[in-house]
């Protein structure tokens, strides 16, 4: 499960390999039915559970992070499904 997402993340890492010296790069790849690549899953879980939860005091921060990512992806997909400059069909 998530094999395609892991392969996409590997391709993204190769594409942006030059950024790794100056930035922390974490590829995020999500499949159509929801699986996310393993490294992003670990990164977001760690960020939510250990970093953001510590500052906010809310143990649900990891779940909130996944929900925000889901909303952002769905917003982009919904936006891209509308054609503003398309001629009437």
C-alpha cells in the first residue's frame, strides 16, 4: 500500500536533490485513494506529535496536519476542475 506514492516521492527527491544542501526537503506524494508516501507520513506525524503538540498542548495536532493537507489537495483538484476561459460547449 502506498507503493506509487513512495515511487513518486523518490522521483521528487531526485529532481530536487540540489536543494538538500540549503533546505530541508521532504517530498509529499499522495495516491488517488489516499495513501501517502512513508517518509512524509513519518515526517508529518513527528512534526504534529512532537513539535506542534508540544507548543499547543493539543495531542490531536498530527491529525489536524493530515486534515489540512487533505483539504489543500482537494482544493487544488477542485480548482483545477473548473475551466474559466473555456468556450461554451
